[in-house]
C-alpha cells in the first residue's frame, strides 16, 4: 500500500469538494488514491469536524 503525505491527502479531499462530492471524478483527476483509501480519508475528516463541532458547543454552553 502506498504511503501518502498529509498534503496529498488534503489535496484529494479538496478535489472531491471541487468535483461536487464525486469521489470518482477526483480520483480520475488526480490519479490517486484507491476509492477505499479516499473514503477512509473522508470519514476521518468528517469525524474530525464532528469532534470540533462538539467541543465548540460545549465551550459556548458555559
């Protein structure tokens, strides 16, 4: 399994957003990663955003 830099991961996630959420278009445009890998990165990003939202809600409640 190839190893990707954080910059490569960030770029492909941004490209998915630029492609209207299309994972396949982003993969074709950049030539990497596999669909499974990209979905894992997107899930990690979403989980990270959810944690940040929860912390912000807790901070605003006090």
